[in-house]
């Protein structure tokens, strides 16, 4: 496992990137620990889902649109499973934050767990809604008893390997998802020609595997790439728009705001390098 360490928002962050068979479904293992510098920080969609174990104070999150819809905030006391987000989420700082977990690739959850990605998308559930309460509690207690981050990562890695070996879907070929992920900016009609599958089949298979539509995934991917570009070139908004497939700046600004909650100029003015971290956000 490749280990990356950094500091972000005042938290010590450790990222473990699997180098074995898990790498086809797992993006990384992650742990953040410390006292946050900010009261609120914004998490942006990455096309990934997560299982998180909270070892510090109970923490809260508020997905975009919750206030308008009258929904409650996310509350994590012990553990949760979090689906792919299609818009930003505001996380509220606690006095002491310590969270460890697993970040899955876009179709990784379905490869290992018997859960519908469609039901999970833009939602968060207690982990014991996916595995038994006894299994979730036992795993949480084992993680809590580990003395080091590496021990926690190893425990989670072994747990996933066991789940993977019992899964009938992990080694199944996924040509539709692979084709779309390999060409994330291709129009659907181009994907039709390249794969030989119909538009309806492509949409159905991709959403069944990931929980979101091809269109939503492409929006997330374009904005993610644009964010990385703007991090190094904050003044080149027009170039960012045209480089990632937008016909004009107004379209780019509208989509950018839908996903991040801010217009590009406000975001680049407010953002620190940490908010653009490729593994944590």
C-alpha cells in the first residue's frame, strides 16, 4: 500500500492507495485527525462513495439543497456509508475530528456489497443497513482498538478482501462503465459508435453500476478537471470553460455553481490548496 501524508484544514491526513486486486474498486483508504482550522469546509463531488468510521467527536454534514427540501443534516456518531454526491456538501467542524475509512471508485461499492448504487446516490446511511449490526459494531470496535493508522488500514484492507472473495460481482467484466470512464468527455452518440451499444442500454447499465447518470458523471468530471486547472491558472476562466467542453462561459458558470455552490471567481478567491486535494475532496 502506498502511503501519502499531508496536512489539510489543520488535520493530519494519511492516504493509503491499494496496490493489490482491490485497486480496481477502491480509490484509497483515508484517515484525518486533529482540530480543524475552520468552522465549515466544503466537500466537492468526486464521483466516489465512502464508508467512514468516526473515532472522534460526532460530526455533521449538510448536503446542498437540504435546507430547501427540509431534510436533516448528516450525523455520524460511529459509522456511515456515503453514496456518490452530485453536488457539494458542507461539513461542520467539531473540537476534535478523527475519522478513518474507505473511498471507493465510481462503481466500487457494487463490486463488493449487495446494495443498489441508485438508492445510495446523494444519500447517507448507517453502515448496518448494508451489513449486519453485529458485523458493523464488531468492525468498529476492532478499528477503535488499533493503535496506529497503518493497523486500521490493514484491518480494513483485509476486511474488504474477504468481502471481495465472497462477492460474485467483483470480477465481472464491466465494458460499458469501462468505456465511459476511459472517455469521460465523449458525447453519448460517440460512445454508441465505439461500444456498439444503444444509448438506452448505455444509460441503464452505467446508472445501475454507479447510481448516477452518464450526464451527471460527465458534469462532475468536467468540473473536477476545471478545478485542477483553475488551481494553477485562477485567471484563465475562459480557457477552462472551452478546454473542458463548455460552449460558453455562462454555461460553465451555471454548472460550476450547481456543483460547488459558488461561481468560479468566488471559488478561486476563497479556495486554499487543500480544498482542491485530489484524494480528500
